[in-house]
């Protein structure tokens, strides 16, 4: 199980790395959406608005004590594990970098 989570965390760390590179004039929302778009992360009915909402939801989950494994599992209805890892990493980097240690240590 830990090997699987480590693989998922790599997707999240890659998303963090992409977001940590400065994007001139890009808002956190735009940077987040760019990472998801570049990685091909989407789900049925996805819109920019509900994708950003999902990203902010990741931060709320971190604030409530979520684990990386739990966060990935919570997205399983909509995303495969790799895409969930990318979304979690991108959201964390864009909206709540104070929780990056959860993704990086996952």
C-alpha cells in the first residue's frame, strides 16, 4: 500500500513543482487549471469553476486533518489515482502551500 501511495505522491509532487515555477501574471486559479489541463485531468461535467472548487476542497480537507491516502481515495469516484494525485498536488501548491509537507511526505 505504501508503494502505491508513494507513486501517487509523485504525481502530486510533480504538480507542485510545476506550480512552484513562477508564471507571470497568473492567478493561483489559472496556474491550477493550467496544471490540470497540461496533465489531462478532467472528469464528466468538469468546468473551470467546479475544478477550482475541488481544489479549494482539498485545502479544507487538509485543515480538517485529512491524509494523502484518504484524499486520493475520496476522489476515486471521479478520477483515477494518478489524476487524483495531480489534482491534490496542484491544489495544495496553488491554494494552500502550508500543507505541501503532507503531499511531499505521502
